[in-house]
C-alpha cells in the first residue's frame, strides 16, 4: 500500500490501513482540509466546488466520499461525472466556483487514485496553498456544518460538449481546413475518459474516419496507461495496417498527448508541445515556456519565430506562473502537456489535438514530415541511487561548483547547459535518489552525458 501527500494533492493505492493506502478515512480527512481552505480563501460560507473524475474502477467510491464530505462541510458540489482534467478546470471557471477536485491518478495503474486540487481559477494550488491544506489535514482542525447548512449537490453531464465547443471557438482551430484534409485518425483512450471526449471532438472537427482503440470508459486499462513508446505498440501496428494519417494517445485524465506518425513511429512526446508551438508562433508571435526538463527544441523553434523562451521549475503550477510572468502565448511540459492561454491555463490534450490537426492541414504534411523540420534532440532519463545518509543538497552544490564555468540554473535542482546538450539533476522528495535528465544531438551522446554526471557525483561520495 502507498499513500503520498503533497502540495498538489493526495494519491495512493486503494485499500489498506488508514495512513498506509488511500483509505476512505484518508479521503475524508484530506477533502475536509481542502474544504477548510476553500472557505478561508473565498471568505464565505456558501462555497461551491466542481468535482470531476476519470474512469478508474475506484472512481465512483472516491467520488461519493468526496462529495459527501464537502456537503458535510457546508459546501455545494457540482458533479460532472466522468470528465477530463482540462474539462474540470474549464468548468470551475464557467461555474464561477470556489475550487475544484479532480479524481484521477493520471498515468498511474488502475489500483491508484488521487485527489488533484484546484483554486477558483481552475488552476492547481500553489506550493503555499498546498502546504496549508496539508497542515490542516495533519491537525484535523475541521468544523462540519449543522443539518440546516449542509451543502447541496447538482449534476451537470454536458461539460464535455461545452469543452469541445470552447475548443472549436479558438481562432487558430480551423475546422474547415481539417475537414477538407479528410484525415484518417487512430486513437487510444486507454478505457478512460478519453473515450468520452475524443470521439465527439474529432467528429466536431470534421474527422469522419476514426479508428478507435480502448474507448470504453470502464477503468480496465489494457496496457500501462502512461503514453510512452514502449506501451503504444498496438496502436502503431493499427496505424500501419489501416493506413491512418496520424495517431493520438492520451493518458487516463487526458491532459497529456502523445502523437504517432503515419508509419507507426513515434512523433515523440517531447515534440507535441514543439509542433503545436510552431503553429501558434507562426500565427501569433510571442514567448514560450516549458519546464527545465523539457527539450531544447522549443527554445530553438521560439527563437526562429523571434520570440523569447523561458524555463520554469518542474510542475504545471510552475509552468503556468512563468507563462503569466512572461506573457507567453503557448507553453507546457515535455510529457505531452500543451497549455494554451487562449483556452485556459491547464494542460489540455483536446486543445493539442485540434491545433495539431490544423497545423497538419495547413501545412499539407504528414506527421513524420513535420517532425523532420524540428531540431533533432535525444533524451535519457535515469535515477542515481544514494544511501539514506547522503546529504543530497550538499551533493548537488558540489556538482554546481564543479561546473561553475558552464551556464547553470538552480531554479529546480541543478541544470547545466552545454553548447549542444544539457543535463538536469533533481532531488526526489520521497526516496534517496537523484533524477538525471540529459539531452543531446544523439541518443548515445545523451547517454554518455548522464553516465559522466553519475561519475562526477560518485567522485564526491
């Protein structure tokens, strides 16, 4: 059993003793703490919270616990039922709600679930706000409403369609161009809420020929739900055999988008944001943002369009903060997360699909042809295991001093930029390891860079 409490929410495996897994008691305790925070932030008693969930088997059980607890706090609930993360974020804005909770463990396997917490802007909580929720949960300083002041619950099951309509309204989504292109599109929705959202989205975009894989939202994930190349062999085969023009794969809560080329090869999750940004910048020049562990290709594409690229600490809330600070027109993360402020400040695979298909239609090119236009970088991701007594902060400081002549960022761990490559070292908050991300012009060079960094760290131990 596993239970992880963090500033972004609480996640864990279903079952087990309280405090060891995501038990009903832990769900109630954490929801209560969030309710206290919502009331304090809003400055009122009659608050409203939007609730959406992915299709996990445990979703109905957890939803009932969360909804009942919020009502017990005197907070009314708008229940969206099955809804993507970006759909829930949009609903918070449109309902003028005081917050939102998304019940999803994102790319984790089916035994996991989680509560992701939103503020009244439909955005993830800041570190300070998240820490306050954790503090309240630890102290169990809750005060529930009496019988005459219990919250109410209402059900709204049309927000997927509302979300799709919002996507179609975006100036840079060209439905006519997509329809005229006559694309054949394959999708893999891993039997979660992508199966609720993607088929009607593609129909609304004018795509008439869709090959659907795992679009039944029953929570029985047919493969590892993280959209990485090693998990996407089946849709790759389908694309080749059925002659699809492009494939789209989403994670269980549909905030990450992986694209597959017409020949079944991977477009590359890191390049989802690069391609969408290239299209956006060609129409609306401006600045971009991604996190420190994302590909340098976005920086290069941004510079080609005359914009300025900025890097944030890892985490969606940090990317959003940097985007607002720099007035970025597009941003996101290298895990396939596209954040388009013209829609809302949250990773949104529906927006990503609509913009990518428009890009393909206007360019008249296949995905593999588009990919060749972008700078080629290759990335490795490694873990450097340490003994528990090692002072990781001191170790990273020594690495920073060792490379003092290079361009270094300490916004989030230590990132060292070399002329044709980079390496990013991040301390884990849950286990004695350093995560090592490296990128270079070849896979071998990226691997050697990571290995050399491990050798440097060993020399300091």
